[in-house]
C-alpha cells in the first residue's frame, strides 16, 4: 500500500505478504520492477525535507526523510525473468516463511530500532537536564523505566542471536524472539514517545521560529531572557529542543510514530506471527507434566 523509500530507489519489489487462500491466485504475484519503467507512477506524500527550514531548525527532517509513496502501475510490461511468483499461493507464502526472508528482513529492522531507541533515550536524558528536572525522584524513575525498556530491546536482539539456528550454511536469528521483539517494539514506541513528551512540557513549543532570530539583536535579547537552563545557554537549549521536536513531534517525528506502529503490519499481524511461531508444545508439556504428578484421591480409590 505504501512504498517507503521508493522515490530514492532504483527498483521496487512488488509482492503480496498477506496469506492467500484458494481462489485468490491472481494476487500471488512477485516481481522486481525498475521505478523508471513505462507506466509506473509514484505519488509521493509531502516532502518533509523540502519543508525543512534549516539544519538547525529541522535537524532530522532535512537529512533523513526517506519519503513514502503510493505506486501506480498502468500497463507496465514486466519481463518474465523478473517475475518470481505468479498464480501460486503456496509460493507467495513460501518466499517469506519457508526460507528465512521474513526473519532477515525484520531482524535488521530490530537493529535499526535499537539504535533509534538509544538515541531517543539519550535525548530524553538531555531534555531532563536542560529542563532542570533531572534531580526529581519521579523523573529519575521515568528515565529508569525508559532505560530498562531500551535494554529489553537490546536484550531481545541478543536473544535472537543466541537462540538462532543454521539454515543450510546461513545463521538465522530465532523467529520466536524476533516476533516477540516486533510485538513489543510496536507497543513500546507510542508509550515511549508519550513519556518523552511528558518530560518535555512546553519547552518543545516555546521556540523561536527560525535560527535567523538569533541574528536579530532585539529578538536575541528576548530569546536569551526566556530560554533558561541550568546546564546550557539559550542557544544550546533552543538547539536541543528543536532536535527533540523534530524527533517526536514534527511531521517527520509523527510519521515515525505511525511507521513504528505499522511498518511490519498492524499489531494484530505481528501478534499472529508470535502465535504461529511460539513453541507451544514445550509450554503445554510443562502443564501436562505437572498435572500428571497428582490425581484426586477419589480417582486413585476408584482406579
Ligand atoms: C509510515 C509507513 C510506511 C510504510 N511503508 C511500507 C512499505 O515500505 N512497504 C509496504 O508494503 N507497506 C508499508 N506500509 C504499510 C503497512 O504495511 C500497513 O500500514 C500495515 O500493514 C497495516 O495495514 P493498513 O495500513 O491497511 O491498516 P489496517 O489493516 O486497515 O489496520 C488499521 C487498524 O484496524 C485494525 N484492524 C484491521 N483489521 C482488523 C480486524 N479484522 N479486526 C480487528 N482490527 C482490525 C488494525 O489492528 C489497525 O489498528 C507503511 C505504513 C506506514 C504507516
């Protein structure tokens, strides 16, 4: 439905990831298609990079907007050597799950996610210091909670690697741990962003409109008098809060929230993967083993 990064790419893989049932063969189609093929149209959303004012004002949007678009195909000729799945619902699913495609794809997503979360955690600590609230016990508690959650994200990556297995000559991270991480990270991100907003207060908003305001002596005087911090000067405070807003509140930051919640499918989809791949037999066998260790006295008497 959306092609993230397509405006920057040479080719796109068009495929169906949803499970298909008999009768839906026509949707089982996978091909690699050059984005400049005749008949391909890219309908991009608004460019946040284009709308960015400067590096100082929008430090993330200006460089890291990967953009998303809707792709339209109007009588596009696809040579057969570029078609991998056609009218075959079994292959449509097997290309993701019979080989470790889906695991590899999502494993690198979790590594990306872990780095992003560490960055956000560092930013949150800086916000608390800049705001002068870091010494309050409830603030430390919130930071401790966020730090624990970032450690869990790191720990899940380590767990995927430790409990992975070989697929032929390739090492594949553990599916179970991977899908646990997908479910957890989708739920974590909105909560995490909310905690950052709580610690930030209005500082995210009470910012000069543009970096050029500092160049105007009259405005700079007011900015210096209103942007106070125990750890930095007015310029440092504005710089930090502009970065924070771009990370969590701007159109760019807000798109990231939607991305983390949906890029791997809605949460019900990732929970479905966790359900499908969990080792239920080993969990149920613990219960069976325990239940077989006792019986009611009545049953013992009757048997
Ligand atoms: C920023 C961003 C970038 C993306 N990039 C890509 C990309 O590069 N490539 C790509 O292929 N896709 C991409 N996607 C699309 C993404 O895969 C889908 O958004 C995702 O699969 C969810 O599908 P949907 O948006 O149609 O939501 P829906 O399936 O319509 O879900 C919307 C809500 O309805 C709920 N819901 C839906 N059906 C049911 C039901 N039966 N019972 C109960 N609740 C239900 C869901 O849980 C969810 O909360 C991107 C999405 C975003 C937001």
